[in-house]
């Protein structure tokens, strides 16, 4: 990738991410979280998210350049998340990146959010296809087979809630804060994972789909029956992890692909990491700071595409709120 200096901007949901990547290495990765802004509404309010992105993005980019000791004209590429995500927030980052690329006369690249997560997981250990990738975040639970860069075959996905969304909803049921993943993980450490009779969703079914909404309903029932919150958290985490890892193992078995990449916010979970380590598969996980939404992962994905294809996107490309990975838009 030479010494290409790439700016990556991520604004698909409620975090403003700005990252600088050079030579395939992360130099700066700044995230301005909007969690507190949305907390009182119990979920992300798209209009507020858009306004906040617009307000902080310019300063965050200036700070990132400053921390790296580079000037805007040192940038070789400017990239932003094009989708999927919330359309208003996407348009803020996309418009900013296009404007900057145009004024600097540099190539602009619009990146798929999940391709970003994949590259975040590979930030420290370059891995070549073929491999399986499981992306588990607040909005996605998708399992792909990657035969070559840019070629994604969807093997399975959630039929209802995403894995991270289930952590968030069960956390809310137990009166914990948002985001729920880290809260559940903390509380689960004090609980008995086998005290509450949760069962692993979709176990024994053919295919590689997931389903997490039943766990949320079960958690409400167990809470109302008087089970201890720590035991509910531990039991829920046990079966959520078993579902993710069990399905991944089965796909590895069936496809013969022993190399797997696990990405997205849920990849921060230590019970998940321990279960993955116990599988004997060749597992690649994002380093700390690159699990949740961030700009560096967008810059990494853009750098890879540029190195491979040397193809910029037109400044007329639109935001794609619903964009299946691997499909042209
Ligand atoms: O990738 P991400 O930052 O944003 C999306 O694109 O959705 O993922 C956020 C999700 C949230 O649902 C959050 O609860 C979950 O990742 N998460 C976790 C953990 N840390 C974050 N889930 C389980 N265990 C964690 N330690
Ligand atoms: Zn994400």
C-alpha cells in the first residue's frame, strides 16, 4: 500500500469516528461517542445523531490531523462509510468526506460498514482469504464466507434481533445501562451461567441463521419469576455465545475453512473470546479500540480497496441505508 495516508470517517449510527491509517497501520483513531446524548430517549434518535455528527466532525478531523502531525494536503485518500446505517448520519460523514476530497483533489472512497468491521479485525494480523467472517454488532449478525477480497457469500444472518441488540435489550430488562453488552458482561461475572434454564436458540436447525429475540422474552420471564439478575445475565450470555460460536464451528466444519474472523461490537465480549479460543479454529479478532464503530476501520478497508483496484468512487454516490455486503449499488 506504499505510504498512502488515508482518512476514514464513520458516522453510520451514534458514534463519530475519525481515523488515520498509513501504510496499513493505524496512526490515530478518535471516536466521539453520543451515548449520553441519546441515553434519556432509550435509543438512538436519528435527527439528534445527524446534528451531533455535523457539529463535531470538523473538529475531530482537525484533532486527528494534529495528533498525527500531518496537514490536510498530506492526505492521499479520503473515505467515509456509505452504508448501511441511518441515512441522515451517513449523509453527514459522506458529504464531509466528498467535500474534503474534492477540495484537496484526492480520490474519495465510499466504504461498506461491514467491510470496515472486517478490516478492523485484521488491523494487526494481515490475513488472506479464504476465511469465514462473523460480524456481530448492535445492528448486524451476519456470517459470510469470503473466497477472495470483495467476494462475500452470505451463509446466515439473524432472523430477528442482532446479537448486540439482544445484549442491549436484556440489559434494559435487568435495569442496566446502555450499551448493554459491557454491562451484561460485568454482571454475568457474578452469576451462575447454569442457574437459569435458557436454551440455545436455533440449536439443531439446518443452516446458519441466528435468532435472539426469544432470549429477550425469556429474560423478562425469568426476571418476573424472581431469578437473580446476575444469574440471568450469566445464563443469557452463555447461550448467546454458544449460539454464535456453535454456528460458526458448524460452518467451519461444513466449508472446511478453519480460519475465522469475528468482528463488530460483540467481539469485545470476553466469554465469546474464551469460547472461540477453545474451538481450535484459527481465530482473528479486532484489537481493543477497533471492535466498536470507528474511523480507522473505514480507512483500512479503503486502503485495501485502493491497493487492489486503484479505483475511486464518484462524488455523486449516495448513502445506502440498506446495502447488502458484496452487492453493487
Ligand atoms: O459495532 P458496534 O459498535 O455498533 C454497531 O454497528 O452496532 O456494536 C455495538 C453493539 C452494542 O449492541 C453493544 O451492546 C455490543 O456491541 N457490545 C457488546 C460488548 N461491547 C459492546 N456485547 C457483548 N459484550 C460486550 N463486551
Ligand atoms: Zn458497526
